[in-house]
C-alpha cells in the first residue's frame, strides 16, 4: 500500500525502472504504475553510451548487460558511395572506464524490470494503471488511474509523483496543455532488424550517407544468435521528406517508400539493399522532438525522460539522458528529502543540460560529420578525404558533442556519483 512516504513513478519504461532501482539503492520506497496491462519487450535497437552505462554499472547491472548486448568497439562513418570518412574507438576501446552497449530496447527493459521485481518485490510494478491526473497539496500527491477499458481504479497517495510516461505524457500535457503535437524534423525513418553475418569489426556502429539522399545507421544488438555465428543487426534508414509519416510506433513500413534511395549501395563491406530486404520486419516513424520546456517541476510533481525532453535520435542519447535523469533525481531525493526542494534542484540541474542536448541533436549531432562531407564534396566520390575536410575538424565535431551530452572522457571520469 502506497503512503505519503512513497515516490509514485508513472511509467515502466527505461527511465521509470532505472529510477525505481536508484531509489531502492538510496533506501527510498517507491512503486511503479504502468498503463499497459502487460509489459512486453518492444522496440528495436538503441545505444547506451559510457555516461549511461556508468549509471547502470553503479546499479550492479553490468554482468546482465554483457550477457545480452554487444560492446561497441568503434564508430565508423561512410559516404553514400561507401567511402570511409572517419572512425574513432568507442567505449572501453576509447579509454573509458565503462563500455558502450548496442542493445535491443526490449532486452534492456526486460533486464530492468526483472531486477526491479527481484529487488523491490513482485508488487513493485503495477500494470493496467493508466494515469489520468495527479493532484497535490502541502503534504503529498494523489495519483488517479483508469484501467484498459477506461474505468476508474483506486487512487494512490504518495510524497511526490514522477512522470515517466513518454512523449504522450499526461503530466506534461497537464502543465503545458497548449504545447501542440511533436515537432517534425523533416525526416522520416524506417527501422528494422536483420539476422546477418558480422559487419566490419562485428561491434561497429556505422553511419553512412546523408539525409538529403538517404542515410543509414547500422549496428549489431545481439551476438551469436544461431549456429552460424550470425548477429541480430539493427538498422535505421533516414530520408528527408516534406510530409511526416503517421506517428505510430507499430506502423509497418513499405520497402517501396525508401529502398530506392539505397538500391545501389553495394559496398565491399556490406550489401545494404540485401540487408534491408532480409529484415524480420520494418517499422516506419517520423523523426520528431519537442521544444525544450522552461521547467519540469511543479511543486511535488516532475517529469523525466521522454516526458521531459523528447529528442530526435541522432546522438544515441534518448535512453541515456533518461537514465541520467533518474540517477540525478534519486540523488536529490536522498539528499534533500521527498519534497519540492529535491524536485526543484533536480529541475535546475537537468532542464538546461537536456535542453542543450535536444537543440544540439537538431543542429550538430555526431552525424554532422556526414553533412560536412556531403556538402563539401557535393555528394561526389573523392580521392582523399583530407582534400574534402581535415580529420581534425571531424574529430572536433565528435568531441564537442561528447561535452554537450556529458560523456567527455575526463569530464565523466571526474564527475561524482549521483547517488
């Protein structure tokens, strides 16, 4: 039974479950309420950069992640002609104390959910509870719920409420009712997974092409999935388009809508159209985000993860920033208690930091490397990349993003733990 001493977590995604584990680590009682009747592993691949993996490591999850994910060794950039542009080591290969993981989002959520239930008890995550509103007074909050059919369920009392309920957040809409629909970036995405032999190092995160003519992001998310040593390879095709696709994460994509852009991508390191055609399934979605909010915290209620700062997926930072939100918030609740002061301090720390990431993902994410090469080469093959753009300039783009997102190597190593 929740009491005024509990933290109410609304949403059992990556951010909400990481928050539950972090609060448990801090000795703070909590309970997670999730809208869907049953949690199932959904989604496709994501990357967890060293700043996020550090937080999961401090929760004791590194062995579990190593068992299901791929430790990324390098980031590699190619043109649409298959020419190498830039490469740099990743994770521990780059000297970090923590790895970079390429992982199926559903696998990560499954690990987090199992660990929450193991450490906090089977009743710590309550499914079939769709939050419809949260009230607050001087002593706490009251969360109101509906079941799958829309019928009211018993309300729950707590000390504070944390909205981890994603891009369609009820609490975000409560505080910003006139915000409008997510902002379309001008790019549509088609995502899939394919069973394929290892590409390049077998642990490479590949970006190729550019949005104006077609861009691909390709990386493995499961190792040795069969007796032939194949991997499960995640890929994303991205193309500029005037009209956005329908915003439905389960919408099936059609090959004829995007494959022509990649039909001639037959490289010595990968046959891209063959990889796409061999996909288990294809999903279509527009690349969207929202303008940064001035604040997330309103008294005893705050936001976290995509509910707070949805961002375009061009920096491998959506899940990572949610994880960091969770750890930062847990640290403030531990230090300042279960009240408005902790939430306000969390707000002051994380709102500007994530706003910077959201805006940098629009302007100069890591794939800006490909933009520079495409624009300076006119989209034509070159004899030497250094004749187009110096490697030092491309490295500077990558390094600048690391500083913005919080995983500059020295910065990350020297930062104190949140919890």
